[in-house]
C-alpha cells in the first residue's frame, strides 16, 4: 500500500445488531461498555429505549434494531458508546449491540442512492460488504419519519 492509499484508509468499529453487521467510524466511538441497568421513563422518542449511567454521565440509549434489522432485539450483550455532535457541543449516546465488536481499516465507498439516508457508505471487509452508519442521520431520520407517520395517522 502506498502512503497516499494508506492516508485514505480509515478505522471503523464493526458491530453486530441482530444477525447483521454494520460499521461506525472509529473516531466517534468512545468505548464498548458491559450491560448495565437500563433506566426507562415515559417519552415519545421512537428510538430511545432509556438511559444508562456511564462514568458519571447520563447516556441516552438509541435502540435502532427495528430500523436496521426489521425487528426489536430483546437482549443485548454490550453498549457501544459513541459521541454525537450538535454544533459546538457533543453528547455521548449508546447503541445496544449483540455480539463482539472489532476494529477494521479500509476505504469507505459511497452509498448507493437506494440506501437509506442513515447509511453513509459501504465498507468491504474480507468477503462481506457492510453498511457504514451515520448515527446522527439514523436517529434524526427515524424521529422525523415517526413524527410524519403520527401526523398522518392523526389526520386519517
């Protein structure tokens, strides 16, 4: 690999949700945490399943399994903690994952126009092509779609 090719490579964390694997850019991932008590509360955010307390921070947990796999996964082995950016501020958020995570390096390819907006691109790992998730787009697109669906149900 030439130095120019090496600089184009990025690191990704590969995660398991249900029976599918996905990738997240490693630069937003802060840690893989063991399962801890999930605190639930009444809310209207469709992907928020509750919060966990991690390193003296309250961390919202976004369970996107229904979006990513088509079904809700009841048990999770770990929480992948990632950083979300809001302009000049950031917050830690958690994604429940079902299996071991691993680190991979590669070049992300652009996503096809047919991919959902929360897929930033694809990553080839051995013989498998993984969707690289844009976590912020995943969370905001589902909130917007759910709000629109609720509005149309209210009007019907």
